[in-house]
């Protein structure tokens, strides 16, 4: 993948060591995950596998799901695992997706030279297994399908699972997902009508290296969002994504570089309808033939009715003070769950994983200092188990 813009880095080029606690610390949460789920998460954390390499992780997941009595299919779109839990009473079929891969070295901020679980996918997988095993012990109505996806970090896993017929396997009417976020542990953030931007990329060859350098600077000038480099910047960005019609309700983040006579570039924009506009601006600046893919990688946009229903459910189950609403997109992140939401309605929410009094860099994905609070596991299992139970029952 091109390194012109890191695909999921919330903070762009900010140094991990330079970001300190910027958000108010929550009261100490009392929920504690069970020892079995802690052990599972630590096992996955100790054996990270990069995008497309999740053989061991998939085996661990499949073994646990079979032991819980679910119908398990492996090898779906690579190392994808699909598990079906059939309830005791009639109802609807709903799905839950959890991603399994670790962050490759190229996408780590201050990390090492090997894949590492710096995006919380070890928690995502653990929460997915926890939900499945919890619901397997309950007399639920309907059917719950679990999709454990490989290769999210490379934006290839969802497409591979869809091409392999995952929707025919699960036959779900909706799909849901949860991701670690830089909020106090146990807090939840819903995304009604918003989500995460897609990404477009391209290249153009000019007559001289000097012309290429000048064009790269021109394309970079399209950016309307400065990368946060201080705790105050980061705090402002987290506040801004919660503002309707705020400064992040419309943006462009571009990054280009000259390699000899060629300019390689990528950009994100919001809303996604702006892609033709941005492409036209790049062509105008280039004054030469620009190569784009057939279509940009799509933005993830969560249906408003589903997210608002989830918000109401979370306020009832977790408490209104623990639920916040995201009103704009994070400029520096993408998500291939977009491909599922293009086919099915559903929700994508953020689960707070920041420890009390910890620096905010410990809860931002892709930082080498990412160190989530494991108590978030039980919060995630509890709220999503109740949500999926409700949706499968048709409530």
C-alpha cells in the first residue's frame, strides 16, 4: 500500500511521546472482565499476526466458538471465521463483525519492525468471542452471526470475505461493529449519519523533478485540516467531531510526494460526495494526465436510524452520561467495514479504552504506547450482547 498517507492514523505525524493526557479523566470504572477473556486477549496480544497472516488467531477463535456450540466455518476470504448461533425461538438474523489482524510496522507510530496489536483488534476479537459465548448460554430469539474478519488494516479483508460469499453464509438483515476509541474506559460513542472517510489516491508524471516537487506542494495545499501535534490540538479534534456543523463536518486531508518526475498522492475528504470536486482540483493543478483508480475506496457512513436506536439502547443500559454522539468524521482514519455497510444497514460505534489518569496516547490506535484498559472488554461484551439480543428478537 502507498505510504503517502497512513491509512488509519488519527494523529498523522504527531510523535507519541509528545502527546499527554488532554481529556478529563473519568471516575474509576468498576466493571472487570472475566479471567478467561483477559487470558484470551493477552494470548492474542502476545501472538500478533499482520493483515492476511491471521492463521493462529483464526484457529484460536474457531476453537472457542465450536466449544461454545456455534456452527463454525473457517477460511472465508482468507483466514476469516464465520460462526452462527441459532436461538431457541424465531426471530431475525443479525450479524456482528470483529477484526483480527495486528498493525503492520509501516502503520505504527513509534513502533517496531514487526506486527503489533496497537489498534485494539485483540480486544475486538476478544469482545466478539465474549459476546458469542455469552449469548450461547442464554435462551435468545432469532439468529446471531459472528464475522471475524482478517486484513482490516490493509483494507482487503472485508472485500475478500464478501467475494467469498460471507453474506450468503450469514443471511443477516443488519450488521454491527465496535472499535476501540480514545474515550474514558466504558464510555461509548455512536455515529448516526456519519462515520469515517474513504480514501482516493493517484499519480501523475511530469517533465522534470522540479515540476513534480512543485505539484506535490500544490496538492498538499488542498488540506484543510492541520495534523494535531499537541495535547490541546488533540483535545480540540476530539471535541470537534462531536459538534454538529463543526469544523470537521467538511474537510480535505491530502498528502503527496515527488519521486523523481512522478507525484504520488492520496487524500481523504468529507463528505464523500466531494471526491469528484477534489479530483478536478488535482487535475487542474497537474495540467497533465492524472491516473486515478476507477473509484475511491468508499467512506463508511452509518445509517442514522440504526445508530439512533443504538444510542437509546446504550443510554438505557450503560447510562446517559456514558454515551456520546459523533457528529463528524475523524480526518485521518478509514475502515473497510464500509463495504459491509454498503450492503447491509447496521452500526459502528467506539468503545472507550482509556485508563483513568492515563495519557491520551495510550488510547489512540497505532501509537506504540497504545495500552488499553482491559475493563473495556466487559463493557463491550455486556452492551453488545444486550443490543444483539434485542435486535435478533425484533425489538
